[in-house]
C-alpha cells in the first residue's frame, strides 16, 4: 500500500479501543479495513484511500492487561475536513476485533495546520525577541545615513564650497569655512556657502544683489572683521552669530537653528555691537577714581537768573598712593538721575495676564501709550514690527530679553519691555526691563 507523504497530511484522527480479549495489531487493522468496507461507498473506502495515498499509515499501539486489550489508533488524512470526519465516525461502528468484542471511541480530529500555525507563532515570537535585542536604534542609523549623505552633498559654487541649494535658492547663508558648510549640511541647512577666510571673493558682490544674504559668523573677533569686509562688498540682509567663544563648525543642531532664528538685520547688528563695546568701555572707566588737586567750585546761581535745581553734591575723600606716598584728593562725580516709568498695580496685573497667555506661543504682544493692545507678532519679527508701529509703549514676549532687543526698544521709544527671562542682564537707561518673576 502507498504511504501518505507527511508533507500532505492535513488532519490526524486519534481513537481509543477496548477489546474484551487479547488482540494484536494485525487484528485491529484488519477490523478497520474489513468492517468499514463499502460502508461509505467506493470513494471513501479505507483500503482504496490508503492505496491512493489520501490516508496514511495507520498506527496502532495496544497493551494487554488481565486478559483484555486496550490501545490507541492514529490515522493521518489528507482528505478535506468533511471526508475526514466521516471516516473518523465510521470507525465507531466497529464492534469486533479479531475473535473479541471491542469498542472504538474517537478521541479527537486534529488539524495539523493549526498545530503548525501555533508553533510558527510561538517560534516567531522567540526569534523576534532575539532580533529586537540585537537590532540597533533605527533612528540613530537613519540619522547617521542622512549625515553622511548631507556631507557628501558639498558642491562648488563659483569655486567655493557650498550646499546644493545655493545656486537655485532665493536666500543664502554665508559662513567662513568649508567645515562650517559641512556642519550646516549635517543639520539640514543646504543653502550655505563658505568664503574661505577673511579674503572675500569679488564674485560675492553680484550674489549679494541677487539673493537675500544672511551672514553666519563665529562668536569671535574674526567674525567682526569678516562682517565689516562683507558690508563693504555689498548689501547684507541679516547677521547670525554663534554663541560667544564658539565656531559655527562645532555647533549642535539646536544651537544652529537657535542662532539662525535669532538673526538680526545687518545694520542693527553693527550698531548693537558698537554700542555694546562702548557700553563696556564706559563701565570699565566708571570704576576708576577721578583724581583732582582741588575741589570743584560750588554751584552758584547768577544774580537775576532763574532758580535752577542744584546738582547732587560731589563727595571727596583723601587717598594715599602706595608708590609715592603722596596724599591726593579724590572726588566722585554723581551720574545724572535716570527717570524710568514704573508700573502701577493695575497695569502690572494686566501685563502679567497677557504674559501668561503668551507662554508657549513664541510670540510678542505690543501695546500703545494708553496701554491698549495693538497686535501680536512672532518673536523673531519684533524688531521689524517696532519700526512700523507708531509710539509703542510696552512689549511683552514669550522669550528672553537680550541686548539686541533692548536696543531696538530704545530706538522705538518703548517704555516697558517684559519677557519670561533675561539674557546677560541687559541694561537700559530708557527702557524699564521686567522679567516674569518681577511682575
């Protein structure tokens, strides 16, 4: 008889038998073929099905105990589920095995494909768990691939290293060296071009006329020199700077986009840096004592002139110098009183409420002289907006207040500048600078 190939088995019929006497395996198989013959017609004859390979090898296990035999019958089938169920049910009609009375009971009809599917699922879980333990972070891999790709995108623009979008874009970012371009490409900025040092090629004069130019400089003195040379060569629109003491090529992605977001108009950048330098020099000179041999003459009103307010008296004291031993008279000159407006409680409460509404929006609210709300603009557009609004009185912003913003507020005549935080403790003799904690 033909044997059913194991790969084609779909179902497995399992049955148990109980004989009243001792029987052998050939007796059981003979009973199966003999007592089911013609029962279900020639199409489902057990002998014919086994010959054609649709029923596999019948396995019988029997055990004799106390003059009786019990055992198990296993029949593999490649028939469909209906035919297999009919074959299994027909086995329960057998009432004799050999010379003994017997009873056969079907325990189960198992779908081997379900068993295989369960095994596949369980095994797949094990394999997947092992795979996940070995698998690197796809985000890190993707970022590394993108960085390598962006670095490889450095091209030449008029003989200078640049990103691929410089030639076609309407705006470009001018930086100092190739390493700056590579770092910007790594962080997704594709419109940067390097000038290659302090010697700026003349080709940039034409570029400055055609495109919006943002100069991205290192946070050192070399950046100041390059800025001056570029401004002589052509018109620059904006200036962005790396943090003090850092170079563009070593900035992180967050620092790059923060610097570009905080860019300022070129004219303002030059004025602010000059003002900051002058202020620093004044601060240094303010700490030096003024030595005079004689006291300044007291202030007196001329006869017939209108009465004027006397300035604060100058304080004088003696100082002995360590080198010569000469005692000299020191006079400190009082600075002119600075009059800044202060917020009343009602206005402070109103501004504090507006500030709480702005948190998380990266926007600024502008008020007029009567403290009426004028409008809201993005933080990066405050400088431009202050030039367009007539007589702004107060600016409230979701962000920090720095010296550039203070300079713009002074130029626009703003009286109150309120932000969530202060940067580098900016000073102003005209504007009242208030942080969120001071409201």
